[in-house]
């Protein structure tokens, strides 16, 4: 499949891991977790949340936008932070697939 797209795996960046241990992919952390509901027919489900590195990057970006001296007014900070936070949130939203 990758060859047809003109892509290839990088040996230093590619590894096979157990889903129970979890893995980072495109700024998201994926992990196979046990289902806690006793009535559920599923025993495991895939949980997804932003990776630690993604969280670190957004914190650094917020620091850059705000600045260290807080010289901007609150309205200016909100105006400059809203697009940054909205884009991060929109990228990391996990939406269920409708049947």
C-alpha cells in the first residue's frame, strides 16, 4: 500500500509495539484499554488523547504568544490566543464515526 503511494517506512522511526503499551502517532497517543462497564460485550477499546509532546508544544506556543512580561491587555491576549487554541483543539478532537 505504501509503495503505491510512493512512500516508504523509515527504519529509525518505525517500530512494532503492543497496543496495550500505547504509542504516539501524529501528535496523538493511542492505547488499548480495558472496558470498565460490566455489561459491555467489548473487553478492550482504543483510547486516544493528545500526546505529551503535543501538550508541551502548545504550552510553548502559548508562552510565545503571551510573552514573558504580560505587556498586552487582556483583550489583546485573548484575540491572539484564540486562533492558536482553537486550531490545537480542532486538530485533537476525536470524533466518533457515525454508523
